[in-house]
C-alpha cells in the first residue's frame, strides 16, 4: 500500500481530534506532522493497510527513527501520536488491539545536576546568626557537605 492510501485515515483522525476531543490547532498539527512523517516509513515497511499494522511494524518504525538520529524524546512523542491514532483505529473497528502499546520508546537521558559555584555556596552559607532555624539549617548543610553526601546536588 502506498502512503497516499494510508493518509485518509489520518485526515479523519485529525477531524476526530478537532470535533470530538476539541484539541487545539497546535496539538492537531503536531499529531498530523508526526503521523504523516511515519506514513512514508510504514509504507516502506510494506504495510498493506492500517488493519495490518503489527507490533513488528511499530518496532521497525522506532528502529528506523533511532537509526535516523532522532532523539529519544522525539521518538517518544511520535510513538505517543501513533498510540493515540491506533486507539482511534480500534474505535473505528480497523484494529482489534493497539500494536503501538507494546513498543516503548528509548530511555530519555536525564540532565546532570547543576553544581554551585563558590560564590553561590558562600551566599547560601551566609545566614542570620540570630535566627535559630537558620543556624540549624546551616549546621545541616555543613554536615551534608562535609560528609560527601553529594551536596549541593541533593
């Protein structure tokens, strides 16, 4: 099946998002971009129709996106759009189960914690000596810092 034969269902899905779910224009545009970008790749994986979509098609699609250099976050967003579309296809009777549910996106990297520089550390440790709670907080911070518990990256 060619990409042109898979696209009408996406158009119907976007209309469903507009009318039934009342999603914003930007959200619908995002879904449309992601799904239309995947249609060409799914057609290249010899997808006969939406009802023939399998977990192996979705995995192949995710692999192609990963090899294409897309970030884990982008792949996760595209797979989320495909999951929603497959849920709609189930409502339409095209699919009996959602093949995109079994495919997880690659793990997303977490940003490293920001270290405090010397000036920020001095500012943090500069407290009002007359406030008992501030003295307690400074003692806790000094204990954490001196015991190498990873402070100030709690």
